[in-house]
């Protein structure tokens, strides 16, 4: 997964806001609005995550919408209530990732494993809370002692305070977000009935100059695509990542794909996974993603070592005297109960022996520490790389079991995801003078509500569209699936020359990870993760994010102030609008409504069924 990188200045003072003792904080309205907004983001994350393998955070959008909704009702939230809204919202928003619905679960589905909705609901509950409990004992070290920056957490605190300085600006941002969401939603609904508006068939227009060349390019994915969510993603993820995607598209689909077909390594149809260029490109793409992720972890060994430096222990009386402290009994008891629950449910649902689950939980705690440090220092949570570490470990201790390999790694990824998210929220709370105990409760509430939304929506999308198809390429899941297959079947199962491509791509990924450690050139080094994703998803998905970047650069040049103010709101609206309407479109697909005439037919069938006609 990739989050938006936000550059901020170092703060002279650790705390930015000093609330009155009587200021309201953990209220039902703050928790409810945060949970609802975060759950919406979680649903859209499933849609966009199964398209490009990334998820976006819900902290800022939850804070802005929570503040704006109650301001319009003349019942403005307090600063600390808004912090609770973003805490519960971010927890709900990341459930799509923490529950494994973007990578390990769809990877198993593509391998032929099927699970009921209630089985996945139980699984989500069993792993969702572990990362939160992992984070609590680390808080004092990384926030109070080391004072790590947590860029997104600091940016969220600054955003909240800025809204209270200029409420009209916050309402204007919310207005832009809603309008963008409505436009994206209407476009998405319209394209369900008229697909040509999203995929203009320019290559079929004979009067267009170079139509023959465009037809060949379109066969390799170089065609026009106008999806609002990925267009909005291009506004957010920055030039380095977008240009890496474009570079990956040119190298993968423009050079290596045609070359693999010409050389007979992938003689089948272009989009075939079994024997076509798409299946061949999967391997160097995965190697790039995995090697850069593991390389980044290896080059961060100092972070790993620092993660285990314990602070000076305070006496229990002194610790309990701290306002809002999270009692040790809460996280220790929760960790014990959560671990037992995970052991039982993974044995029941996935038939994983209890001792292997216990090993994965222990590994999860170690790697969650690394994830927290990484988020605190770089704002990037290396969930993909962390998951691959566990896959490699279980490839050695439980060879031949794909299910065990994937779901043990899923436990680790869930712990890393939630631990990083929890600590980011606690950093925001620290800057605003919030009580960690109240944020802890809000985080648990957000997780519970997020599960209720994320799992059903995952089933809606996967029942409507095939995983691995053009609608849902699921690149992150492809990477997990490929790693599990290699560990299970060996390199002999790979297509011709795939081993060599994996070796070369792996070396390139390690070099990229190394170059990223040189601060003077880090911003100019391409993203191996993005290039690998570009190898796996259809080319037009990467190109539409390039369109978004170009529009953003033009906007920034013409109206820099407006671009800075409304960029996040506009992009979030485009992502949310298509994601939410995508759920409606998936429902229409399931019931067989593909044209306007189908609506009348289904209504007539319903009336006949009810005896009203």
C-alpha cells in the first residue's frame, strides 16, 4: 500500500493547542460522524484498492466533514471532538486494508479458496484489534521520548486548528468535496449504461489520424480512460510516483510485453495470465514491488534497532496520574483476548494450527514496531514488504500450504496497518492535548463499524466483477498470490525467462531502495512499488493518473492558492464519488441491469412477484 506523502515543517513546540479542562472530547456525535465518514472511505478504498492496490487515509476528510456538518447545523464540534471524529474515521477507513480485503483475501479467492461473509467477518474481528494493542506500549517511546514527526498526524492536527481559525474555508473545502463527489458519482452511474463515456473508443474512429497505430496501442492498454477516482488519485500521490507509473507502463506494456510475445516467452493473448504477456509481466512487476519493500526494511535497520530501545520506566503511581493514560490492563488484556480469538478463528476458518498463528502474532508485534517507526519517520507504512517477510518465514516453517502462508502474513499486515494508524492518531492527539484513553476508545469504535461496512462491500464488488479482470486487476493481491505460489511450487512453474526477469527486477528494486536512502536525490528516485504496479494493472489506469497530475500542475500554475486549498478536497470527492457509485453499479450488475430498458423489466418482474401487476 501507498499513502499520500505530506511535507511539513518541524514544530518548535510539541503541543499546538492547549484545551480547557472542561472541553468536550469523547462524545457520541463525534464518534458517529467519524465512523460513518470513515466507513464510506473504507468502501471507496475497496474499490480503488482492488484497482490499483493502494488505500487512502480518512483522517483529514473525517475531520473536515465532521466539522462542516455540525457547523452547518450550528452545533459546532470542539477541537477535541473533531480529533475524536478523525480518530474513529481513520480506524474505520483503514479496515479495508487491515482486514486483508485488498491483498491476502482476494489472493486466496484467485487461487480458488472461497469463504462466506460471516467467516470473513469473524476473521476481520480476530485481527483488527491486534495492531491497536501493539501500538499502546510504544506510544511513550515514539511520541513522548523520540518525538517522531508522523507527518500525516501532524498535518491532520494543523488542518483541524486551521478550520477553527477560518471556518468559512473549511465549509468551502467541504462544498468542493461534495460537488466533486456528486459529479463523479453521476459520471460513474452514466458510464454503467454508456461505457463509451469512460472509455472513448478513439482508436476505432477511422477519421482520427494514425488510427491504425492507435488500434495496436489500444490492444496493449494504451487507450483513453476517464475514471474519476484514479484521476483524483493523480492529484494526491505526487509527481515522483505518477511519473514512476508512466515509466513502468512504457517499460512494461510498451517494451517488455511486446518483446516477450515476439520471443515466444508469452505467445498467448495479450491479457491472458496463463500464457500471455500479462501473465509474464506479473513476475518482474512483483519482483520490483517485493524487492524494494524488503530493501527499504533492510536499509532501515537503524529504525529497527531504535524501535527496541525502551524508555525510562516511570512508577505505576506516576503513570496512572497522567491525564487520560491508557491503563496497562486495557491493552494487555485486549492483546490476550485478541490473540486467543485470532487463534480460534484462524483454526476454524482457515485450518491453521494454533502454534503457527501464535508465531505469526509474535512476528506481527516485532514488525508492527518497525511499521510504527517507519510511519513516524517517513509517513510510509511498508505493509506490503512486511507481509512478504512473513510469507518468506512461513515458506520455511510451513512449506506447501498456500492458505497458511497468505493468512499468517495477513495477520502481520493487519497488525502493521492498525498500529501505524493508531500511532498517527495519537500523534495528532498529542499535538492537540487530547487524552489517549479517549482516542483509544474511539479507535475501537471505528474498527467495529468499519468491519460492518467493508466486508459486505467487498462481496458486492467481487460478486459483480471477476478478480484479476480489467474492472478489478487487484495488483496487491497478485503480488501476494505470486509470492505464495513461488514458495509453494518453486520456480519451475514460471513461464520462460521469468526467473531471469525476476532476478533483474529484484536487483533494480534493491538499487532503488538504496538510492532512496540518499536524501539529496531521494525525491528524484523512481518508486519501484509504482513501477511494479504499472506492470500488473492495465496501462490506461496508470495513464489516467498522469492526466490527473497534468491537470493539477496546470491548476497549480494558474491558481496556486486555490490549488493548495482545495486539492485534497477535490481529489477526495472524485475518489469517494466513484467509489460509492461503484457499489451501486456493482449491485446493478448483479441483478442484471445493464441498460435503461432493463430497469423497466426488473420493476415489472418485482411487481409481478409482489402480485401488484
